[in-house]
């Protein structure tokens, strides 16, 4: 490898294949002549589809063009309004005490710092879904100009989905751009891998067959981060073994180590029959509707049908909900609350990057061995 750092999650290349339009849109939205536009930009979408890279590259270009102060805060690490404000304050002036100050005192400190410096501030709040009481913080930051600060920082928030408070009128009035990024297609993943391989790997250490194999093993995720991790690990394993070139077999080994090919038999087998049936229900329904998320009610309906088919007494809702949370903690499921455009509030269920059809095949194979005889066609 030329430089392993280019495979780091913190690395942002100078070019983002298939995200050029998104970068350009942000630049046009936030750059008004020689001034930084004020307001809120929301970037949303699933992991590994370029949200953070788009924000970083856009903000870096704006910083160079407008001479602004750029602050990036990851809310997975800084999960409370006070800790985010402390991080902002420390970015503006080092030496700010980390503890012992109230939320209100931190707001006043940030206001005073903004008042002392003429540079506009562009604040990127990454993984904002992890931020507790985010509505309070976002509202406060967008209205700092009403205090001592001459202007409020411009905000870019990054999340998997719209935080509910971005729909509130008090915050939505500041919204100047909402952008949803979609998963990468296999062709787009191939282009990204080709670009990053030229940038990061020694010429001649890989070929098109290797890149095609990485795409084949990661395309169900639509996730460039996963594809790049496979390529990086394959390159590292090849170097450790003294190979002059990466081989498709090493790529397969790298993918198996990362665990993106699907859930392994070893991880499913220890689950009890009801956990397996819940995963099977999720996989069957998701494969049928061809969507990323299903409602909790759809999962329950499919689970009860499977129980009836096998002659198993289904669990009641409370027990099922507990098992769904446990399956989420184990990494089998993802959950979120329904949002705009859906009647009523409900929990949505997803398998994340796990391919639904492959999961269904694996579960049926395991359960045929455990519960034989099974009904015909199961």
C-alpha cells in the first residue's frame, strides 16, 4: 500500500465519485458571493453512502474560499448539549474548562467567543441522532445571533434519518437545504473502488478481477465504507503473506473476516427458535416488499404466521418487543421510530446491511436440521 491512512474513516479524498452533485449543491447553497449563508443543512441516509465525506469536502472548500472557522463534532462521542458546546468552545479557544459549567454558562462563553472573532463559523454535527435533547441545542445554536454573537453559526447536521425536531416550526424555519443520499449501486461502488485503489495501492498489486470480487461481496450493502474495508484488509493480508498481488481468494477471506457476506451459521445457531422465527419473519417480509424497513406490526404478523405454520405457540407483544431489542443489541436488527409521511407512530425494523433473501435461505437451512420434519415448502 502506498499509504494506509487513505483507507481511514477520517480520510476525505479530493474527489468523491458519484457525490459531485451533492458537494456542488451544498457549495451553491452556503456560498453567497464572499459570505457564508446562515441556516441549517440536513444530510441524511444510511451508513457508508458518503454523508460525512460530502460534508467534510464541502466544508473544506468553503473554508478555503471564505476563510471561515470550521468545527466538526461527532455526536456519537459528544452526546449531550453541554458536551457539544464545550467541544465548540474548545475549538474556538483552547483551555476552556471541560467540567463544572452549566449549559447556560457554556452558551454565554460561545456567544462571547463568536463576538470576539469576525470569522463566520461552519459547524458540522455528525451522527446527530445520538444527541440527547438535540432540539434544545440546535434551536440555541441557530439563535445565537439574538444574544451577544453578531451571527449564528451555520449548521450542517448528518444523520441516518430526520431527527423529529427538524420538523418543528421553530427549527424548520432555519432549514435551507435537506438532502437524502441513496445507497451506491454496484456500478458506483466499482468506480469508487477504482479511484481509491489508484490513490492508495501500489500499481500492479491488484487487477480488475479483484475489484469486481470486492463489489460482488459488498454490493448488497450499497455501502462504500464496507467495500473499502474489504479492499484494505485484502491488501494488508496480501502484504503480510508476502504476496505481490491481491487475489480474489484473499478478498473473500477479508470479506468473511469483516462479516459483510451475511450472518454466519455460528452466530445464528445458538439463538432459540423464537429469535430465529423473528429474524426469518423480518427477512421474508423485507424480501417480499423490497424495502429497507418494515413496521413492527408487519413483523408481528409474519412471525405469527410462521408460528402457526410450525405449530409453535407465539409469544405476546411484550416478550416479542424484548427479543427485538435483544436482537438489535446483538447486531441482527436495526430499529427506529417512524417519521414524516407515515400515519401514527410505530417502530420500524430493518436488517441493515444483511441481505434479506440470503438470511432467509440460511435460517431455513438451519431450522430444517433442528426442527425436522417441517411442513412441505418451509
